[in-house]
């Protein structure tokens, strides 16, 4: 596997298998093949993507899903495509077809923003990679639903996102750790390790 230096010369080895010990001292090995990376374009998310890339480089059959979860309210604030979909208006004021177009345009813009934030990080990676943005009622539910719907077997995510809290595990990371049905690897930025 590839390796890098974590802190004070301690090597950090990325591998596509997790080998650990249970409380009863038995060893457990897990092979991952379908990795979800929630991606909000923060430095922590980029770090998580770097780690997931390191895992994927072990086996070209490992699939990466880089996903931003976007909350769109049930109804947009106005009838124009330039409307802010994060706010609501009374449901009688909106044509459902226009709202569908608004939601699609918002998700397309988000995917473009993700592509810019990822840059060339995944260039040359032979693995199948899906970069997408999806709508969900909450980020935690969106991550868990996406993982379930796409058969993901590992979530690699940043310890904090673009939220305002600093110095602690982010609320989304905490929520996913508590509710995910699959293993979650929480990545810190390099200077925090």
C-alpha cells in the first residue's frame, strides 16, 4: 500500500482492508469495495477524499462515490430558476415542473462546484468514480440513504465541514457515526493529526 507520514515520523499506511481487534482480542479483516466520500468542498472533505483515494489505489475495482448532500426545501421562494432553493414559499405559489427544473439546476451547479474543488486530485485514478450532488431532507439522512441505496461498505468523511463550530467533531460527522450501518472513517486535516 501507499504510505505517508502522519505525526512525528509515524508512518500512516492506507490499505483497502481494515484489520483490527475486537474487545475479545479476535482479529477482524474487512475488504472495502464501494466507498462513499461525503464532500462539502471543505478542507476536511478534501482530506477525506485523499484518504479514500489512497484506499482505492490498492485495488482498481474499488468504486468511489463522491457525494454532496444538498438540502432543498419542499418549495422554492419564487418562480425563477435563479431563485434560492434553500428558502420556502407557500405551496400554492409554485408550479411543480418549474420547481423540478430549479432543483435540477441547483444540483448541476453544485456538481460543477464540486468538480472545481476536487480539481486534479482524482486524475489518473483507474477506479470507477461517481461525483454527484443529491437532494435530501438532512445531510446525515442523505449520507446514510445514499450509502444504503448504492451498496457502499465504507464512509470516509471529514471530521468537520463548512459549519461554524471549531475544535470539535462536526455535528454531521457525529450524526453519521451514530447512525451509519457501515464503518465510518473520520479524517482530520493534516495539521490536526
